[in-house]
C-alpha cells in the first residue's frame, strides 16, 4: 500500500502496454486497493432493479470501463492532467443485491459514504437512475444540501410507479423531499418526450427545478444551457448525467430512450462549460447505460467520455 | 363494443401495468375492435414487395408498435392529450399479400378506405414507400386531391424500375398522374444522395414539387423548412414520412439509407411546426422502417415518435 | 363474446393473411377477450426482478409471441390439431410490477388462478424462473400437489441469494417446502455447469428430486430421459422448461447460460415423449428467454416450439 | 479470354494473397468472363420476392460468397481437387427483378439455361426457395426429367399462398406438375415443424415423394438418410439444399426457421455420402440464406460449405 | 480490353439490374481489368496490422464496396457525372500481408504507384490509417510533395507506439519527416479526445500543421473549416479521411472511436466545399472502417459517400 | 501480500456479491498481486497479429473473463473444488505489442516463463493460435519436451503464409522443429474443412501427429477420442484448445471458422476424460476467441467452460 504523500499512481501507459490488455478498470487507473487512497474515486453502482422498462444497466459499470480504455491522461479542453494532479482510482462496484431495492441502495450509500469519509470525491457509474438517490444521499451527508445539475430526458420527479415510491423515475422528488438536494438551485437540461399529463412539468416546477427542454435547446444552444446552469447552481454541486439525455442515435443502449435528444458533442461541451466557474463539484454520476441494448458500444463510449469530463471537474474542484 | 358517445378508451396506464407487459398495439392503445369506433386510426401496411434494395419493412408496423410502448398520453409541445381528446385506435394491419403488388395495394386501399368511410383519419405504418400510394388514394377518395408534405431522402418520382411502374421509388409520380396529389402544392424536404441524372430533379420540378434539399437545409434550418411547407401546402393535406429522411445514424434500419440526413430532433421539430397553422391533415404515414437492419432499434423509435406527432396533428385537425 | 358451445376460434390463417401481419398473439391465436373462454390459456409472466445475472426476460413473452408466428395448426408428431380440438387462447400478460417480487408473484398467481378457476389449463411464458413459483402455486391450488418435470441446467433449489429467499435459483425448494410440488415424484433433466459445492446436488437429492445430469444424458439419450420421467411422474403433472436446458448455441438469450446442454431436437423429442402416457398435465411454463441477449432470435424460436408441444400435451390432457 | 484447352484457372492463392483481399467471388474463383468457359458454374439467384415470412435472401448470394473465402482447393473427404480438375467459375448473378416473380424466374432460367447450353453444370445460390423452380426447369430442359434430393424443413409442395401458385412454399408441386422432376424418384430429408393439416404430408406422399422426417432422423442417422437417397434417386439428379434443413442454431439466417433440425456435420456428411455412388448430378442449389437475420454469419458459412460439397459432386459427375 | 479512346465504361444500371445483384465493386464500377485503363482508380488497402486498439479494418474495403452499391452516377451538389466524364474503375485490393507491416506497405505503395504511373489518380480504401503512408508516398513520388487535408479525430503524429515507428498513430510524422507531405500547407480538421500530454498538440503544431479542433468546429462551422482548408492547401493536394472524424453515432465501426465528432452531413459538406477551388487533388483515401464493429453498417455507408465525393473531386481535378 | 502457507484465496462469493459486480478477473479469482502466489495461473495473451483471416482475438482474454463470471467453485464431474484446493489466480495479460509478432511472442514467453519459474502451471487465454508457440516454449523450458493434445479444426502445421514462418497456421510445425513438442506423442482432434492439398495431412502425419478428423469423430465418439488421446500422450502434457474445434453454431466468434465441428458437450466431455488418467498436465491454453464476431457471446462462454475444465486438470496434476 502506498503512502498518501506519494505521487499519484497513474493509469497504465498505452504507449507501452496495449489498451486491450489487462484487467479492466476505469481509464486503466489503479484500484483503490492498489493506490491506497483517493482524491477522486470512480464507484460502480451495478443495480437496475428499479427500472420500469428495459433492464441491463447492471452491466453499465462494466460497459463503461471497457469503453474507457481509450481515455488518455490529458484533458485538452480543460488543460488538465487529472490523473497526474490527483489520485484518481477505480473503487470497484458497490455490492448491490439485484433483488432488494432498499438493500441495494443502502449498499451503494455505504460504499459512497466510506469514500467521501476518506476524503474522496465520488463519481458513480450506474446502474439505473435510482442509484443516484443513495449517491446523492452520501454526498449530501458529507457536504450538505446539494445543488443538482441533471442532464436527462426525464425529470425523474414522478411520485410513484406501480405504487412504489423508489424507482428510476421518482428519485429526485425523493431527494428533494429528504432535503438532500435543493430544487430551487437545481437545473434540468434535455427534458423531452411525451408525458403523462401537463401536471408532470407543472409539479416539477413547483418543486423548484429550473428546466431547459430539449425543444428549447436549439434556440438556447450550449451557451444558453451553460448560462442557465451557472446562474442557478450553488456549491456544493452534484451533476447527474442520465445518458438518455442523448438522442438514441448517440445512446441507444439505455432503459427509456427518447427521440430528439442532444448529441455527444453538445453534452461534452456543456460539461466542459462548468470548468473554471468556481463551483465546487462534490459528486457526480453517469447512469442508465444498458450494454445489452448497445450493440455498437456507442452508448458506453459517450458515457465514458462524460465520466472523463466529470473526473476533470472533480479534480478541479479539489484544487482549492 | 362501446357506443360512439362514450369517452375515448385510452392506452393502458404505464404507471399501473408495466410497458413491457401485454399484447403490443400502437402506444398501447385499444384495438378498433375494442374501441368500436375511431377518430384516428393507426393502420399497419406490412408490405415490402416493391422495394428495390433492402427488404424487411414488412416487419415495420410490428417494429414501430414495439418502439411505441414508451409513448405517453400527453404531447407537451402541442399541449395536447390526443388519446383523451379523440378516440385513437390501433386498427391492425391490412392483409397485404407479399407476392402481389397490385393485390397488396388494393388490400391496403380497401382497409384505409373503410376507415376513412367510418370517419377516421388514417395514419399508415409501412411497409416500403409504395404503400403510400394506396394510402394516398384512399385519402384522396375521401377528401379530394391532396397537398403532400414529403419528408424523404428521395423524390420517389422516378418513372420505373426494372420496367415496373409501381415500386417504392415511383409512387408519387403515379399519384400525381392519377390526380390523387397536387404536386404544385406539394413539398419535399430532405432530398439528398447521388442521383441517376440531372433530369431526376428537373423532372421532379416539372411535375410541380417544391423541394428543400438536405444540403440546403443547413442554411434554411427547421424554420425555413416549416416556412416552405406552410407557404405551399393547402388543405386537405397528407404527410408522408420516409424514415430515410433521417441520417443513417438516426435511422439505419431502412431500405435505401443515404448519408447526410436530418436528425430526429430536426424531424420532430418540423412536424410540430405544422400544428396550429390551420391545415387540415387528413392522412399520414411513416414508412420504410426495416427492423432486420435496425439492431439497436433506433429507427423504430424515431418512427414511433414521428407517428406520435402525426397522431397529434390528426387529432388537432379533427377538432374543427 | 362467443358462446362456450361454439367451435373453437382458431388462429389467423397464414395462407390468407401473412404471418408478419397483425397484432402479435401466441401462435396468432385469439385473445381470451375475443374467444370468451379457454380450455388452454397462454399467460405471459413478464417479470425478471428475481434474476441473479442477466436480466431481460421481462421481454420474454413478447419475444416468444413474435417467434410463435411460424407455428401452424397441426402437430404432426402428436397427430393433433390442438387449436381445432380445444379453445386455446392468448390470455395476455399478468400485470407484474418490476420492482416488487412479492407483488409481482401475487399478480401472476392471481392471473393464473383465475384461469384455472375458469377451467383453463395454463401455459406460462416467463419471465425469469421465479415466475414458476406463483404458476405452480396456482396450479397446485386448483389440482393439488404436483409432480414436477423440470428441464433445466440448474436445480433452482438453492436456499437463498444475497439473503433473499425468493430468486430464480431458489424457487423449487420453496415450492417443495410449501407442498406445492412433491419432489419425490419430480424429475430434473439437463442439470450441468459448475456448482457451489458438492452439497448442491446432495441437498437437492435429499429433497427428493430424481435427476438426469446433462453429462449422463449422452448415455441415457432421449429414450432414457423419457423413461425416467414416465417412471417418476404422477398426475397431476406440471412441466417447467427453463430454456437454459439447451446449449447456448441453441439458446444464447437466457439469464444464466451453461455450456454443454441439450439440442432443440432433443428437448422437443423429450416433450413429445410424454404424449399418450396417461399423465394429466395441468400446467406448464417456458421461462428464462431474454430477447436482448438473443440477436438471432433462436432462443425465442426454440421456446415457441417447446411451448407448442406443451400446448399439445395440455390439450391431450384435457381430452378425458 | 482463355482457350478451352488450357488448364483450369483456379482460385486466388490464399498463401500469397490474403483471403480478405479482393473482389469477392465464390471460393475466390475466376469469373466466367475471366475463365472464358466453365465445367461447373456457380450462379447467384438473388431473388426473395416469393417469400412468405422473413425476406432478405436476395442478399444470400453475396453472403455465401463472403463466407466462401475460407474454402480451400482440396476436398479431403472426397479426395478431390475440384478447381484443378475442372474449370469452376463464378458466373455472377442472374438479373432478377425484385418486383416481378415471373420475370425474375424467367431471368434465372435463362441465365442457368445458357450455362447448361455451354456445357456447364450449374450450382445456384439463392434467393428464396422459389428460385429452385427456374433452376430445375433449366436443368430439366438440358438433361430431362430430374430425380430430386431435397434437404429441407418443409416439403414446399403446398398448392398456393395468398392465392398465388408460385411462392417459396409451392415450387416442387409446380415442378412435379410440369414434369421437371419425378417425385417417385425424389427424396425429402429433414422435414419437420408444425403443419397446416394432416393432408400436407399425405398429399406430398401422393405426389410420390419419399421422405425422412427430422424426427425419424435420430433413429435412421446419416447412414439411413444416405441409404434412402441412394435407393430412390436415379440419374440425372438435382440436389436442392434449403438451409433451413439445419437447426436454427446452425442456420438462424433463413426465411422460415424451424427448431429441431440437423447439424452442419450431419448435412455435410449426407452430401458427401452421394460421392462415388454413380449418380449423375447435373444441377444443384443452396437457398434461403438471409444475411440480415444472420448476425454471426454462421448460416452463410454452413451454406458455403454445403455449396463446396455440391461443387465436388458436380465435378465428380462431370468425370465420365 | 477496351481502347483508351472509347467512352468510359460506367457502372451497372440499377434501373435494370438490381443493386443487390452481382459481384461487388465500388459503386458497381467496372474493374480495371474490364475497363483496360483508368482516370481514377479505387484501390483497396485491406491492412490493419498497425492498429493499436480495435482491428477489423482489413475488411474495410469489402465493407465500403458493399455500402457503395447505393451510389448513383450523378453527383448533384457538384453537378457532375463522374463515371461518364472519366473512366473510374475498381482496381481491386493491394496484396498486403497481414503479418508484415513493412511488406504490406510496400505492396500498397507498389499497387498505388503502378496506377499513378498509368495516369490514374488513386482513391485508397483502408485499412487502418497506416495505409495512408504508402498511399501518400506513391502520390508524392508521382506529383511531388503534397499538401495534406486530414479529416480525423487524431493527429496521427505521435512518434511511436510500443517502440514501433510505423503504426496507425504515427504515420503523418513519418510522412513529414520523409518530405512526402508539407505540414506547413497541411490542415487537420476534427481533432478531439483526450491526449497523452499537452505536448501532443504542441509538437503537432511545431511540425507545421494547421488545425481545427472539433470543439472549435461549432463556432467555425463547415464554412470556417472550408475557409481554413482553402487558405492553407496548395496543389498538389492529398485528402485523407479517417472515418473516426465522425462521431461514433455516425461511425461506430472504427478502430479508435472518439465521442463528440462531426456528423456525416458536416463531413460531406466540407468535402464538397473543395470543389471548384482550383486545387489539384491527386490522391485521397478513406480509412479506418472496421466492419466487425459496424452492426448497422452506417460507418461503411458514410465512408462510401465520402469516397464518392472524393471521386468527384479527383475527376474534377483531372479536367484540366 | 499473503504468505504462501495460507489457505488459497478464492473467488468472490456470488451468493453475496452479484456476479455482474466488480472488476473482471477469470472466474472472479484474485489477481496474482492479491494472492501473492499461484499454483495455477491464468494468463491472457491478447495478441492477434499473426492471424490470416478475421482478427479480434486480442479481445479474447477480456471476452473469456466476462463469460467466466458464471463459473462456480465446484467442478462436479471431477468432484473437485479447484479454487479451494490450490491457489488459482488471474495473472493478467502479457504486454504483447500488436505490431510486432516476435516481440509479442517474447513478451508472452517471458510472462509465462516467470509464472512457471514461480511454480505455477499456466493456462493461457488467446489471442490467435500463434500465442501457443511462446506458451509451449515456456512450458517446455520448465518441464522438457511436451506431449501435445490439440483440439482444433486445423493442423496449424503449414509451413508459411505470405512468406512468414510464424502465423497462427504454422506454429506447431515450428514447435516440433524446435523440439518443444514431440509430435510422435501428440494428438490432434477435430480436424476438418477444405485443405490446400493432400500433402497438408500427409506432411502433418510425417511430422508424427496422430489425428482424429471431425468426420471420423461420429464413429469414434467422445470415447474414441479419449482413448486415442490417452494412448498417445505422455507426461508432461500440454493441451491447446483452438475454439474453432467447435462448430460455428457453438463458436461463431473465431478467426477461421469451419462448418461441421464438435458440440460444446463433446468438447467438455473429452477434456473431462483426461482426469484421473495419471497424465501430468503442465500447461494449457484456449485460443482464437474473437469477441467482435461473437454477438451472442456463446464462443466466449464455451471457451470459459473449456478453460474451467483445464484449470481442474492443472489442479489435479499439481496434487502429486
């Protein structure tokens, strides 16, 4: 085990050992066990037991790891070498039972909580969007009520599905009720698709969320989206990326795809737009990647790149 | 059988019965048999016997139905609950023989004609684009000569293929010749791809069609496309969506894909742009979805969403 | 609604209406609603919330229905026209919540129970193997303790997974404990794969099950398998087909595939071997078909054919 | 153009030019144009307009050519170097219109007829099974009434589909009626699957065909199949291989797959069993390979190997 | 063999012979052997032995040929009938050994060199990007130092991988060192993705390349990209299209995909923007299409269309 | 790091932590780093640079690891708990350069050699079959000349491809020439497919190999294959499983598939037949799994099971 004061242990060098070689960790980073400590920890939350349509995101962390093999150590748009500046590790997966929502969420919250307690900022890899609830709870426990940036096709603030209060479509109402997030300083970007009723968006607004619908995005553009986010968010911030914010062409492998979404270029540009704005990002996640519905692997690839930008933001937040 | 005066019978409630449960109908709507009547009827036209390259769109109606499970009852951009306002039904598939173009077209025309005669506006689900010919014939028989909005990579106004006058590439020349459509008030958007000769577009223009090529679309944008459509179209209107109007990234599962097409976001925005313009949409179709070439299901998903917008427009048209 | 005394309403005639046309029901049979009654009812149980590895079998009933389009009305090996002799219907899917194992099982048991109460024998389509528990409960409630024929790679008699007593790997221990099945007159064929410990098979034997391991099958053959089954089973009988009894070449689309399994030809021959033996088959199921892992559709096809043989056996049992 | 007396022009040498390089011809053989003449000609019949379920076999010849790249010049079981002994060529594809069954069949018959007239024995690559009708007609025109060996899941002797007399399920009744084949010296092996009625097999038997059902094959085995074939067939012989004779595990990519079929090993062994028996094989085909349903390419691979054995038999027949 | 003075031999007429029929050549053009001469020659370079991540581009030429079947003879945006104006041929594939980088490159250079020597301009189809090195060498040998337009996600100017100087990521540094290209009049468009270090771009700039990063593209747009290219390029020009310049949604089937890339519409518009600018395009290539990672075929389709635009530019350059 | 005397560190318990969770190692075993020592080490050899047709097996070790998640700790047919009896570890992948056959082979030989030197028996996971050469060299260096059991469709004793002496088709000739294996006590089972010439098998026999062709297997069966193997092999033994020994239905994802192969059940039975025969197995490998050609994952699954049986044999051999 390495001492905390040492240089960060970086990823395997792809100019020496081919990318396709070796046991898969996120971005070929060391495990937590290997590094001994972490400034930023990537934690898998392989749970899809709260999904209402297509399952499969229990294999999301593995899919994102496989796609992350192509990530290199320098983030050019941020002018940042995240793995050299901070100790970034792959903390493995939370041991979430597939047959027990409450138990699985508890396991994820405990795994994330332990990492936060050790001083690491946590990037969760889902799993269905329900895993954001324990991840947000853990971050809020460590940092206080969170300002949420949600990139998503859906509000996920419905009240219940099949009589159940915790599904992948209800979690941010729960998080708001619990006080883990502050909807009045939370922003949702990319919402679209048919709804159940006008009340869906009305209730969401009543909860306090600011929104930029996908159909409003064309006029607002990336710049408008960033402006909205920077205007509403307050530290500490949590960013949740439901990969279905992307159009199905860019992210077919997801639980509830909606036509008419963002491109990968737009998503990455929004995330990069948060850099240097003085926001303290304390946690984040990328969720709803379902490899069995991703025959060409493009969903996992987009998710791995979004995760890489989030790692950059987490490292930058840790600078202060 | 339900009485005409009753409230519309709506789709199965996805908050109670999971979307993946039950026999598939479009948007989980009742069948015509179950509802007893229809204001708007979704009619499958599972015929691909007139396709010149990749077949498979005979499975298009089934593929679109499967993808339509995610559709919810409220159309937010139109502020419309189509299934509550009107009786929308799944009328099943026309019994089109795969080995007899003329016979298949007759069966489709009869099925659509019966629906029109009962007072229903018809949304056809193809099938190859040849099925638009009987669908247009049936609509014109009920409403008179039609103004056509065609979203398509191809003009489909070639004269013949292999000596045959009716293929998926020749049908709008036939419809114009027959007087079922009025090319001088018809608009084609999204045309692109290599052609046989300069005459292809010249003859198309001589027939009377107004066009917005895909390469002109970047400058014109969605707004320009809508402006062109609204400027040229006259009631009664028929909208045909060949899913190959989309780029192959958004719609790989189609018979004759052409690189460089529209995005799903652009297509949906154009369709929504027709709402509230006072046009009387009397029929529509979404065609050329070929599931065997759609491994990630994104084509069917885009088509289901286009169909949903068309249902909305048909319901709005029925308000008067 | 049709009167009980009328001739059975049969499937759509594929010589007139193409197989690929129309809303999908099992074997293109009428729905229960259309037929008004049933001698044999095919009931979907689209639940995969108790699966421990690959999910996706919630789409199993839909996948099997799609594959069943090719089934024709005459079972040549049994010299039986099942749909002409008895009223066979597609009873749709039980409304099983994906996020509540207990609730889902209750919904399945109620749906199956209502069918049994109406006099119908029930063929369940899974869903993960956990759905066999409510299906067996419903059949046992109607007919008394059941003799079970289980075609499966796994015993499914483990005690618990992740502390949970009801998963797709524990259900037949539960059924035995409850008295729904009588293990001493139950037979498991096709068991294989690595195990947790020698106790796995020992405890299974202690429960009373007779077994024919896949590695013993080569010597015993289809004839030996049938002999074992006929020697042990007593009426009333329930047959459960976990599609993973087949080798992954024949059934890749399943939750926990095991190399070295049976061929489709062997499975179908075993099922046919039960005909004419005087056993009263009162219920059956085909489970663990996971379409997202079945790119070529062969798993669903094998399952549809197994289901067809089971329908035949159920019809024959109803003759007396 | 080469002179007839020259050595056969063989395939590209895979020890020098990689198999994946170059324009695809069957087994990397020269084209007819390049070779100038042929003893055995491989002719594509890319037509699927008479298929009643899944289309796509219009891409069958291309798929088989791609899979045939692995074929090497020595047939070890036959101790034969077919390409060195005879001039075997790829004669390209018959120009069959996809929208005209009669016209397409005429084109195929003319292409095959011209080859027969030049002295070449013809191996057709389908295409749906309907293409066997013009291929058989052409062979019968050159050699007289044929004895047919049919390896198939279906009899293809139904009378009509959708009122059409020529579909992929009716052609051998037509061929028998026309006198192109002699059913009394014809054999069908591998028949299985559900049927329309008992009459299906009865009428087939009345036509004169000898059959070995798939369910009878287990007892009879490869030896029994060969014995039946050699006992019934009389020169001149035509062999038609519908790839659906194989189990869907071995041939998922086909129009009407039936569970419970033969393995590739069994099919190849039956074909090899015809060598040396003194039968004069004058034509053959391999049909119903549908690449869009063949994601792993195994169907085309099995078909290419079956075609290779048939080429061997055709070369052996040409020795006399 | 045809005389040089004759009319160009064009592609097979798709209005007569279906696109899916016949042995595949690029755009259904004649082979060099059939045409006897060439103004523009399409040459496959099926080599992927220098790829550092996903292989498979050895099947790229075959994949592009299959996708090119849809290309028609008139290039509408260029108002050009390339196949009528010039003799365009498919020159087959260079016989590149898969197990010898140096030898394979030599074979490609010789094949391309022979075509250049005969007066043909060469369009190469890769293969991994390393094949651009011998293609550029051959063009430079014929025309002198080249101005390079590189559409690519990566600079491909790294120094070495695994100690090897020639891989698909180092070739343009090699070409610059050798003097085959002049980086000071070379332009790279579409660069993106994580890098190894800040030095990656700095060294690339020191070599002399002008760049437009993908993240700069949103502001610059197609017009800005064309302006940059036209401002920097000098005749003779070589254009290399690494298909990974496209976003993975548009080109999943490639060796090292990077999220956030261009759309097909943007790529095609940039290529068309070079027409009429007086640049003398003497060679070009489209590389890194890997069919095994392209389940829906969209990558090959985009590549075939890019190749078609490049053929147009090569024909236009040959006019003078 | 653990002390050598401690109990073996076993796999993660799947009854507690779900199989789909965690960083992938073979059978969820500890890494060599975690265990500190090994009796049996699984070593990836992710190299496919010597393949002559389809590449992709560089991803074979990762694919087999993913499929191995389903392996449980008790081998029932061998009545053996391999992971409890011996320390079995995942030793990661040899750092094999994809662009340098000789260098890659050296890296694999060094990695394997170091493991042998530490007292571990090595199970290699390919990679193309060329990796068996360095693996055999390392085993022979540690144990002396080896008796080889080769389960394979091909002899791999050709002399050269494209002038290269080391490809995946020539390695056992090389190994014989070097004295690493003794062909006179070596056995090849499953050979089939077309050949280049009669000399292929003749020269193979002259080298000394005993063979059981696939076409001879039907008569000999599993028992005959085992008898041949046990009669010829002498300790120390090395077993190489080229997954193409299986029929493409069971193993489509491989470099040079050949129709007519073994089933998984047959392969596993042959491997199990070696247990208890007193042979000292000192090394083994499973090669030629190419995930990009394995859409349903069945190839990797069969390979993982073959690897599991080999681990069992290696553990048994280590008992003495």
